[in-house]
C-alpha cells in the first residue's frame, strides 16, 4: 500500500475518533469526512496498483 493511501486511512481514523466529541447536530460532519477519506484511500491504492 502506498503512503498516500495510508495517510488517508489515518485521517479517516482520526475523523472516526472525533465523532463522539461532536455535537449531535453536527455529528454527520466527521462521519462524512471519514467516508470521503476512505474513498480517497481506496482510489489512491487502485491508482498505485494500476501503474
């Protein structure tokens, strides 16, 4: 796995870690951000694999 994908997964884990700290009204923000980072990690991994 390339470094970029690992960094995106680290950011996703950090986003998941702050979900309990977020206000109920804004709890969707770190959830969506974590999902976007997981998607970016997947796409980055696929890109590095295709080369």
